[in-house]
C-alpha cells in the first residue's frame, strides 16, 4: 500500500518521495478525539521541512465515530510552534470541516494543515491508516524517526519506571474535539481530493484507479468542482 500511494503523493510534490512514517489509528468505542494541531508540531521539522500524508479509510468514518476534520487555507501560514498545540489565538478564523469517508477512500493533506477529531460516540472501533511521505531529495529519515520515538516515548513494556517519558508536550492531545478533510474513493470511478500542499501544484486533485490489479493510482488536475 505504501508503494501504491507513492505515485499520487509524488505528483503532488513534483518529485520522488520516500516514506517517513506509517500507522493505523484505532479509535475504540467511546474513545476521545484530538485537539486541533498540525502534524509538524510533533517535532517533524527536525527531519525534513515538508510532508504529505495519505489517509486510507479502513472502516467507515463518520461524524458520530470521530472522523478527520480539516481546516482549509490555514496550511499556507506554515508551522506555528513545535511541540505546542494550537492556541485560541492561532485558531481564530479557523473552521474545522468533518470529512466522512467510506472504506477505501483516500484523503491527502500536508503537515501544516490544521486538523482535529471528535470522540467515537458509537459502540464500534473505527480504523484509519496513515502513510506520511517527504521528498526523496530531503533524505530518508524513517529509521531515525522511529529510533528517536522509541527512545523518548517507548511502548509500556520497554519503559523505565524511574524515568518520566512525558518530557515534551505532544500537540496531538486527546480531547473531546474533532479530526477531518477532503475526500475521494479508491476503487470507484474517481476520487476527488483537496491536497493541502504549500507552494505546490493545484490544491485540488483527482485520483483515479489505473485499472491495474495492483491498485495503482494516478493524480490529475480536476476538470470541475
């Protein structure tokens, strides 16, 4: 999947890309949301200056179960402050729009796009897959990123009980707020996505399956909105 997503992300960058990180977000039944934040606020600027993330919906994501919410336009303001959540002053004029998705839908957004999520108010778990890429010309930082993350924020089984692992304040703080963005569907006729790239190609793109059994995709400029 990470290889298949490289092609449309590379078209948004205008050059080859490498995988920076990937994860699956499990929002359990009754699980909380996340306060508004930018992904680069979590110290990503240490490794490269710009990233694009691809969200792939495993389960249906709805307003009720805490789908992603994105705020259009404010990505152009760049990074606010590393390791700090967005303040009320930062968020003045921001509107976080829910982005419900169906299984197979893909959402692309950059590391400066403010986003959030609401709690899962249903009785079922909601799963979303995320793959984040940076320009190949900016280096391959995946191994170092995960080594640093394990050192500073190890899983419970590897934690030193004498050490406080809350050294830095993550901007992605759980809350009872929201998380979302623009959409398209893989496997359907086509996929319309708002890419939130700063200083890049058009901010809208359409992803269409190529017909390959590998599920490859390509990005082209949309003909209309």
